[in-house]
């Protein structure tokens, strides 16, 4: 089992699956308990213009020394969001309050 502490520290980590590269952790999302992460928002797609919301249950490993997160093959994606601004223009995740609802 992956610890909540490890998940909270994986912002900007590269995300891979057995099928290949997926993207980069953009932010950690919480639902209900602010101490327990529920999902990762992963910047993906050409120019990083999509956010894929992947539940923590889909993670198989976090390698802090390598700054990598591994998810299951064909991970369950609960939502997908389009980013309207380029990464340099978008508000920092700490300035936005994102809450994943069930």
C-alpha cells in the first residue's frame, strides 16, 4: 500500500504505466478528508493541455528517488479536464482549491 505521505509529496513527478509514459503529476486532489489524498491530476496530452484524474487506487508505486509514479496498465480515469491556459500562465495548484467529488 502506498502511504498518504508519499502521495502528498509526488507533485511534478513523471507518471508511467506498463504501457508507456502518461504525463506529469500536476496536483494532488482530496475528497472528504483533507489529510487523505484521493486522486492525482496528471498533465497529459500534446503540450500538456489535458488533466487526467486518476484515483489513488490505480497507483502501483511511487519512487521518490527517481521522481516517478507508476500506475496500473490502462488505469481507470475518473475525469478528464482541459486546461485553458499554458502552464506558465495557469494559476499554481496551491492557489486553486480542487476537490474531487464522488
